[in-house]
């Protein structure tokens, strides 16, 4: 039992939270855990006293090296145009599927606080502004090291567990600043590359940009594809492009940004995601955050389904990163619900899922303060940089 600071309500964690939270459950699906009787899990709602809570924050955050427990990079597979051409998407069905989600799934009180802390651990804290400075990036890195105020964590009964964001995402020019600020933290350094956000620079320059970011200390590279290859259904050209990016990344993990709002149809989004995974992407990412339309739930559902199909047919698990427009805690929870239903617990780790966000963390912190005090604070009390 934890008593909140101030005059707010008393907060009690779900039964079994303290012990199960820190258990390392690896390489087991939710179904496997339930069948083996290890523990019962409900991560979305309910007050059944026999239910305990799964581990939320990956042990990766305790590592002193960003590569200490990171998943191996994906080698990709040969391009299979027959598989790509066979992909079909029912947009109406996808929209109906996601429209029902907020009504069917909800989390409140301690469960909500736990899932919001989980969302923090899955975040690529981002600044990609033309007026970025070394000072702003240093402040962002400090926030990534301590994303939630210490007094809130104490009131929530966090008990000193490590909590950081998964990564900090910056332009190439700011990679050395981030590397120095995050030294020893285990937080990944992600650099946007390949002529971000349009991806229209000459190919050799885009490949060289990747190499330089890796040499500067980036451990993850967010690349952008040439949308024209998707719009013209030139899948061999898209595959060759992403394959070149994969080779240039070397040991760094590669997140491939599709620019879903500019691909013409949801069917082309599905095919582009599949080709990107065949070419060796470690993550497929929705958007740069700078398109007129960025991450949406229907698009995310289709991309998750392609990730699931790819895993079933090849045995290779590729991560997913929605980015752009995810600025509220409520929206983040909906994405986590969808992820859990479509891909399961194995994707609820920083190695398999990320939020690309610059404003999301502030709203999550506001919701956590409301959980502690019973009052909403002003947004300016929770700056990211």
C-alpha cells in the first residue's frame, strides 16, 4: 500500500505487482505462460484477486552498454515478389477492428499507472527541429535518463527500480552530443538518416550518411525510403535500396520509415512493410512525423499483421514503431492494447516496439501526477527539453 503525496487518493498496486513486475519472462508467448501455469496474466483490465502483473520494464535499462542485451540485427531474406503481389487488405475491416478497441479495452487506477510507465520504457524521445542546439539535446538526454519525476515515482511505490526511455532520436549532427550525455546509461542513440524526411538525396549520399552516423556513435538508424518505389510498385528497387541501407548500418539496428501517409493506399503500406522486412529491417516505422498524415490505428494494425505473417513464415521477429501524432497518454494505451492483442507479450519490449514521440512523455507524466494527487497539472510543468 502506498499513500500518495498531498491530499490525493491512496494507491494500491495490483496483486502480485511487486514480485512479478521484476521477473524476466523471455522467449515465451502469453499462451505458453498460461498453459504452463507459471502465472495468470491480465494486462488490460479487471480486478480479479488471482491475477498478477507481468514484468513491464525490460532488464535492458540496467545495462551499461547499449549493445549489452540488444537483439541481433536482422539479416533479411531474398525478395519474394509472389508473396508481395499476393497481399490484400480490407480497409473497411481494418477500420472496424480498431474502432472497437477503445470501447472494449480500458485500464484504470494502478493498472493505468503501470501501463503508462511501460509506455515510457518503450519511447524514442525525439527532437528533430531545425533550431536544435547542443543544450536542447543535452536536456533531452537528461530527461531520457530520468523521464518521470522522482517524487512521483516514490509516491507510486516504484522502489528505486531503473526507468529510462528506450532511446533518444536526433539528427546526425547531434549524435556526438547525445553520445556524451548518455554515456553509461544503456539508452540507445538513434539518428535519422538517408535524407530525412523526404529521402530524395542521391543514394550514395544517403548510404554515406548512415556510415557517418554509425561512426559518430549512433546505435540505431532511422532510414526513410523513396516513396516513388512504392507508388510505382517497383518492389525490386525498394528492396535494393533498403538492402543497401542495411549493409551500411553494420551492427546498428535499422528502423525503416515508410511514410505511410504518402503511399497512396493501405495495400501499398502492407506491401512496402513486407519488402522492407525482407530487405533486413529490424523495425518498420510508420512515419517521419512530418507528413500531413502520420501514424493511424488502421495503418498500424495492417503493419502489425504483416509483422506477424512475416514471423510465422520466416521465424524472424521484426519490431514496430508508430510515430507522428501520438501525443496523449490515452492514445499510447490504445496502441499498447492493439500491440498486445495482435502480436502478444513478446513485442512488449524495447527490442520489438517503440513510440516515436516528442510530446507524449509530458502527457504521461501529467497522468501519473493526477494518479498521485487527484489533480491535473499544467503541461509546462513537464518539459522534455
